[in-house]
C-alpha cells in the first residue's frame, strides 16, 4: 500500500472471517482500507493475525463489489434505484405475509452482526409470519450448539479461548486449527510449547498441529467420531474413572445402558483404531486434572453434529470436566458470528423449514419468494445441481450481498450490502465473546448496511424497528437472557464473555453407520483449505496467494496405486457426477480417505457431494 503508517486513520474492530474473533486495527486513508496495522497490545492474541486477517481485507475495496441495486429485466440485470429494487421486494413480502407467510423463506450468512441477525429474525418470525429461516452454519455449527442446549442448557461452548492455555490435556477432534482457526492454532502452539499442555488429536487427517512436540494423533475413519467418543465414555465408566458426582447426573443410567454396545474391540474395528488406543486415550483423558475438548468443525459435518457434541459433552461431564478453568468443550464456529446466530436462534423453530427443506421447497413450489442474505448456496451447500435447480425454480429470488456471486447472478433483484468495515455492531465469537465492530469507511457506492435494508423491509410489513444499533442490542437482551446484562456502550475494546449457568444432563446418543456405496472406494471429506474461510476469502489477495484453486488431497500410497503424481489431474466421481481436480499428495490422510476444500466455484466439490458426512468417490487419471 502507498501511504505512511502515521498518515493512516486507525480504526479498531474485529476480523470478519472465522469464529476466533481476533481484534484488528484497520489502516484507513481517503475512505479506503489500505492495510491492517499490527498492534501487540490488542486482543487475547497480542495483535497476531493469520493470513486472512492480515492480508485478506482487500475484498472491502475490491472493484468487484456491488455498488448499486440491480433488477433483472428480460433475463438481464439493469441498474436500479433503491426505491425501485426495494419496492419489488416489499411487494413480494406483503403478498407472502397476506398469504400466511409459509411461502417465503430466508437463507442468511452468520457473518452479519448480532443486531442485523436479530432484525432479520424479527422480519421473518413477526413481520412475515414465517419460520422458514436458516443459515449455512445450520449445516454444522447449529447442530453442535443444539447438542449443547440439551447437555448443558445453552447453545454455546462450556469453555472459552483462555482455557486452551490453562488446561493440562487438549483433545482436538477432527481438523487442524491452524487451517480452520489459525490464531487458535497459535494458542495451541503456545499451550504445548510454553505450558506443557499434552496434545491429543482424533481426526481423519493429520494436520500441522500433529507436528507439535509430543502430539499424538489417532487417525480414524471419517464419520466414526460418535462411536469413538461413546467407547471412551464406556471405558471411563467400566474402569471407575468417573467423577464422584457423575452417577447422580440425570441420564446416567440411560447412557450406561446405551454404551453397552460400544466396547473398544467393536468400535476399534468400526473406526480403524486399535482397541488399546481407545482404552489408553480414555484413561489419559480421565486422569488429567484439567482437559479441554476442541470441536473445530466446518461444513463437512452435516450428518451427526448434534450427536457428536453430546458424545463429547458426556465424556466431559462423566469426568467432572465442565464449569472449571481449563476444562469443557470448545465449539469453534466456522464464521465470525456463527455463535451469535446460535444465540439468536437464527434457524427454523418447530414447523419451519431448515436450509435443506428450503432448497426442496423452492423446487417443489412451496417456497415462492426466497431472500438470500450474504450466502452463496450454489457454491457452499452440498449438491450444487440440486441447489441450482431450486434457485432457478423459485418464483422470486432476492439476494443481498457484497458481490455478484453465483447465487446472486440467478436473482430477480440484487441489493448491495456493506462489509464489516462499513458498519457498527457486535459479533459473538468462539467461547461466547461479545465484541464490538466499528465503522471505518463509508459504504461503497450506494450500498447500504444489512441493518438499514432489513429495517426498511421490516417497516414495510408493519414492524417497529429499533432506532439504532445500540437499541437493537438492548432489545436482544430482552429475548436472549445471556445478553441481558451486557451494556453495548460499556463493551469497550476488550468485549465481554457472557456468563452461563450449566444445567447438565447426560444424553445417550447413537452413532449412525457411515453409508457405504458401490460407486466409490474413497471416503471424501470436505472443509477449509489453508487460509480460506467460506467464499469471502476468494476476494482476498493473501488467501488466494496461498491457495488459488480447488484440489483433491490423497495419501502417498493411494497416489502410487493410481500412478498419479502431485499436481496431475484426477477425475473424482461420485453418484452425482464427476469433476477434474489437481492431485495434492502427502501423508496427512489415511489410505482410503481424500479431502477437498469446498470454497472454489469453478471446480466446485459440492457439485458431487450429497450432504452426508461422507461422500464415496472413485478416482481415476
Ligand atoms: Fe481472522 Fe480467524 Fe484469522 Fe483471527 S484466526 S485473523 S478471526 S481469520
């Protein structure tokens, strides 16, 4: 960038990529974000940022930003005024409301602020009379937090980020925090190297954290996590390694009888580990004075998120490792405000349609108006063809976004929204930290904040809108008890971790069998590529420099069998179709398991995934 650092206006805010919630300082000049400024006194992470936070901000001033509303006429977009574009949307919303509300649905990104999500929920539930509202985190994070509600009484982690360094044993389930939540990867690194934290990883691939000193990685078959945690719990009960009060917890007898089938010998066969490894991991976890489980999961886990959260919480509760420093289960939201979306219950309540149901409803004609806010379902949801068919079929599609995404290009009306750098509000990150974001620049073109657009639409259907952001936050406190005692104006730079009251219960859960297939022999798992997060990072120079296209990652032995070399093209085929991707060969994955990032729109892996925890594929040169 071409400016002296001292000539920059510095605005403190919060990164808008992943759920870690790192604080950052934007360097602004001439109403443009020119850089992020390193400030070692900022945040729990002492100013450290990953590539996304440090070099991924260019999407804010990208020349691909939408700067004006668009309306499709005769199959082509034409620039429109806000009055014209909003007028069309308002009329559809009024029609839908008058028809009872069930024909309108919303898909929203958990990247919006809490105040925007709150207004959107009000627009749907109270303004339109519709419960058909969901967000992409609904495919994974919402399932985990729904599990937490039944196990501990609230939809969030019974742990916070500071517990990573305060624990004795860290049990990381699936994935690599260095890739999904890199600054939490640094925290793990510091815990292991400076505080002597023992690191144990159970995963279907080896990541960078597996290389930390004395880390032990247990590779298991994708989709077998619940069985594994049930078996760990069985060993703990059988060997009497329980906390003294565990047998008095509600659900103990039911859990105990459910676990009868999960002997280490049986589960070892199912998950590809040795029975002795399961026993030794259970003993080690129970013996640790403090132990923290981390669940850093993204879109790759639609199938069994709720059961997985409950199985891990069962383990923590049985050993008395909830509600104490250095203990608990840390659920790591993929997006910057996944936790806020869970707190605000931005997902269907009883009777409403979830994201998958909304997609089906568009195809069947049950949903006539679909409002997509900041989401790109064509690329980020499983089964791309099915999603595209649904979006082509729905009568009226309105998309509110920063960019003309693959989803927006199918819309009847496109509304240009503001990025995090153009607005005020709050995000809630991993470990229940509520933090303020601050406006650094003016909206690009005539873009408006989601808060403003949602307010105008809510008013059009007779809703009473809060006059401003702080008033909206205050209202949130009246419906989300954990936010009730937080004063927006007192949040300051540090933010606050909202308190919780644990109402613990053991929940017996079944492990669902991983579906096998005759069409493929490799288990495909999807997730984040290094330094990417959702589809927003495709507009950031740093993330694209590190990884610019999709790939298929496979084990050395499998590559030798196929006769494929690193960088060569492979055809990846599932029962839904095939795509060609470059091979990335290494030792991170067990034989028989392949991995592909889901962000990239041209060779989109979601064109061949089906929404199950594992998609079976075949590979050929
Ligand atoms: Fe942003 Fe997440 Fe990276 Fe922190 S770890 S800088 S929140 S992307």
